[in-house]
C-alpha cells in the first residue's frame, strides 16, 4: 500500500510549553486513523503542523514522498492534503449550494483571480453531486447559519473535500453533536470519503466512535504519542486508560467543553 504521510521527529514549543515532541508517524493509503487525547494533549498542534498552519520547531514532514515542511497551507491543500477545523468554516449568510460552489471556485482558481464565472454550469453540476454524496442536498437553498449543527458540520467537511484529497484531517468532526446524531453523521462522512478514496485521520473524544470507525489509534499525551495501535489494543493500553479514557470519562461526567479551537 502506498505511503501517504511520513512525519519524523516533529517538535513544537510555544515558549516554555512543549506542545509536540518526538512525533513519528507514517500513514498508508486507505487507513482510517483516530487521534485521541485529553484537552491540551497536542492533537490540534499536530494537525496544524502537518497542514502548514504552524511551523514545527524541528522535524520532517513528507506527503506523497515529498517534503511539505514550510509550505503554505494553500499549497499543501493543492497537493491533496486537506483539513477541517473544529469550528465549521462556512459562509453563514450563503446557502449550502453557494458555499460548495465557493469552495470549488477557490479550489479551482489559478493565479490572482477567479477569472472563470463562479457559477459555471459544469461546476454547478459537480456541486450537486458533491452535496448528494454528503447528504446535504435537501438543504441546498438554506443559509449556512440556519442549518442544524450536524448539517453545518457535513457542509464544512464537504467544503474541505471538494478537491477529493488524497488525505483529509478532521479536527473533532463530532464536536457539538448530540450522542444520538454522532453515528449517523460519521456514517455519512465515512461513506463519502470511501467513495472518493480519501484516507482519513480525525480527532475524536468519543471512544465509541473511535472503536466503530478507525483502523488505528494515535493516543496523544503531553505532546507525545503514547500509543499507536489498532483500537482494541489501544483502548486497553494502561497509559491510554489512565491519561486518555479516564480523562474523557471525567470530561463527559463534568460537562464537555465543546467550543473553541483549543
Ligand atoms: N498558538 C499557541 N500558543 C501558545 N500555546 C499554544 C498554542 N497552541 C497550542 N498551545 C498549547 O499547546 C498545547 C497543545 O494544544 P492543542 O494542540 O491545541 O491541544 P489539543 O488539540 O490536544 O486539545 C496546549 O498546552 C496549548 O495551550
Ligand atoms: Mg484541539
């Protein structure tokens, strides 16, 4: 199977805080990877470094066999490594259809301007197909601000994947979604990504979601990967139980902090 991502000895410090240390990961085509870890463990920092939003203090990052270290996020996106953020990045007053069209327009623009008409019929047809794949076509003409949270999440991920990336990294795709809705949402996302043959890595707090959807778990604790294993093994690992699963139980009993990008 083809190697998609290779990360070697990645490090990041913010002043005195070490947010990432000794991060070594390789990801192959077709894997479904779940990142777990308590708040502040370094999960988002890892995704930010790999997608170009943060410059690592040290280390190497290779995507599809070439170094992407120091590249701007937009350039990395162009190569086929895309991401979503914990808080949906949608245009609130535009409709679902318009949002998808704008995302496609941005993805397909070359040079300084969107020279081709944004609402070209060929693009509109592709937008319809993409909306259908993410099961948001029923909301086609609804403004993003008026969408139920789950649909807004789907729109956000649909927009992040208009390029049909090789690899996508989703930062907490189920945050802010009720327990009853989470599985339905993940079913749609995973089916869409499978159809597009996109390898996926996502950050997740709910261990039931992790168990159901991932082939491999990366557990973060204090900026380090303390376990890299299939879910059955990872969730039984003593350190994971103590530093991740235990923390999550505490978190869910005492009210999860579901907002913000931290
Ligand atoms: N831009 C930043 N400036 C300073 N410290 C940061 C910054 N981003 C993250 N951190 C710190 O790095 C650590 C890891 O944060 P983060 O990657 O956001 O954790 P997670 O996503 O696992 O909750 C935390 O201690 C956080 O406070
Ligand atoms: Mg985070």
